[in-house]
């Protein structure tokens, strides 16, 4: 009997890819399920998050849903477009 697993095949494949990527970077790694969820997956997402968030923000700016604003100090911030 096959176990019932929440999430789509796409979700499962995405997590599997994160685990494989982590293991490629850390070939001696071995951990429990809880530790993998806490450290491997979250760490991998944290490492990848900046480029993914940047791409998502660029997409939202292109759609006109968010605007990019440069402060007087040169820092770029994003906000909802009025």
C-alpha cells in the first residue's frame, strides 16, 4: 500500500532537488528527518532566496503591481504601487 503524502508531485520533486543539492554541497552529511527539515531545507532556501525574491520583485515591477524606489541614501526599496 502506498503512503499518502501531502503535496503535489511538483512539491515533492522540488524538495527532493533541495536535498540532493544540499548533499552535493555537503557529501558527508547525515541527519534525522527533523534536522533535515530544520537545517537542510531551510538553509538551502535561505541561500537561494535572494535571487528568487529578486526575480519575483522584478516580475511584480514589470506587471506594475510593485514599484521600485531609491532612497536618498541609495538603498533600493520596493512598495505597493499606488
